[in-house]
């Protein structure tokens, strides 16, 4: 019987040692200490810009009257970030911001004059900040901005596809 009593005592000792364990993890009761740590993120002033094609049409005939179309620029700037958006002269032969041109293809040296305006019927949209750019303030969300395109009445050049590539720049 002493042997059984020894085994029971040993088992009781093991159970007493296991008692502080809960779900296989030790439970401690000698006190605790804490610390803190920072979680950080720095938001910088930033903007993105995207543009949609401005298409004056694929079946224009005589340019006896003005052709007006619109397109959009999409800008997203961090909240409260001021910005200006400028449009360059484009790639048409002889283009300037004040007198943009679309060029014909291949050996065709003809051009078609066009304007890009800040508002419908408004002033020319250029690339000089504070003078002829469009200004705004970022909201943190996408903002759609309208580009107003106009081909004024002019002598109609030979049939061809005419094109200019405009670079839109967001300054912030």
C-alpha cells in the first residue's frame, strides 16, 4: 500500500504543477509589465493624372463651321494639396500653345488648327502656371476635369487622319 500512496502523492504533485496550465499555455500570476509602440504612416503631397482621348470625329467633311467636343482629365491629389494642370502645345507641325495644329500622316504636310480651352468658349488652356493652367485642390478622391476642344471654321485640307499628342502635366 505504501507504493500506491507514493504513486498517488506523485500524481497529485504532477496535477498541482499542471493546474496553472490553461489550454496548454502557462498562466502566470507573478505580476505583469507593459510597453507601447507607435504605428506610423507619413502621407506626402502627391498627385496622379490620366487623360482620355479628345476625338473630333471620324467623319468630318468641310470645316465651314466650328467643331466642339469635350474630353476629360482625371486627377487624384492628396487631400488639401493645391495643384495646377497644364497642357503643352502638342506634337502637330508648327504648334504652339496659342495656335495648336494637328498634322496629316505620311507625305501629307497639311494641318488642322484647333484650340483647347479651360471652359466652354473660354480662354486657351496652356502650360504656364498661374497664367493659363487650371488650378484646384485635391480631395483625396478622383476629380474629373473637362477639356473643351474646338476646331474653328477654316479652309479644309485634303482628306486624311490628322493628329496631335498633347502632354498634360499636374504640378503640385
